[in-house]
C-alpha cells in the first residue's frame, strides 16, 4: 500500500533516473554529431552510437513508465515486478548483441577494455538481481529495481566515455592495435 512519503520518494528517485537518462542520451547525440563532422563514420561507430542512445534512453523510459503506474494506483510490488521484467529482457538483449558482435564487426576488441569490463560486470550483476525481483513476486524490492536502472545507466556512461575516447584518437584497444593507453 502506498503512503504519501513512499509516493514522493519513489517519484523523486525515478524522476532523477529519467533526467540522467535523457542527459546521457543527449550527450551521446552530441558525440555522434561530432564524429560525423570529423569524417566518415563506420558501421561499427553507427552501431555504438545507436546502442548507446538506446542504453541511455531505456532506463528513463522504464522509470517514466513506473511514475505513470504510480499515478495510476498500481501496487508497489506490481510496478517493481513489471519494471524488473523489462530490465531482464533488456539485459538479455544486450548480452545477445554483444555475443554476436564478433560475427558482425570482427570482434569486441574495438571497445576499450574499461568499457567492456564495466559492461560485463554491470550486466552480469544486474541480470540475476532483476530475475530475483521478477521471481520473488510478493517480496520485490524497490532498491534492487532502482539499482538495476543505475547499472544500465553506468553501462551507457562507460560506452559514452568509450566514444569520447575514440574521438580523441584511441580507436581500438591495445590488443587490436598494439598501442598503449595513456
């Protein structure tokens, strides 16, 4: 059952996620425009930019949906269950894309090692947590749901940092080019 304090707290936290999500997507769009102005954009770059905008906007969409469901009067457990279900599907789609990246673009070694590490760690932590939230229905946890949104945003922020890294001239990892990161 909702209390006024719960409603205010949930709405504020979810609004913050939405604002951060929109900001990260906006910065990704600026990075895309700068990359396009600097010359040719490869298929891999298009993939990274598109993926980053999707990764950036998805948590905001889920948070905004949760705010709407709060306004519609759904129970907290139903909202968390639904939101965590969306996150499970999204994390699975990210994993499938990354696993098939090798066939599409010749490997994932074009990502910076730090971006890849953050991607794998955040995804492999988030997926079981959100699965737990979906399976343990009456005892779903709002904190786990919000942490899942934050982990997706962390992945988007790491990918954005990788895009900026690439714009600075460090296009591939040392394994791919033999170069050293400063």
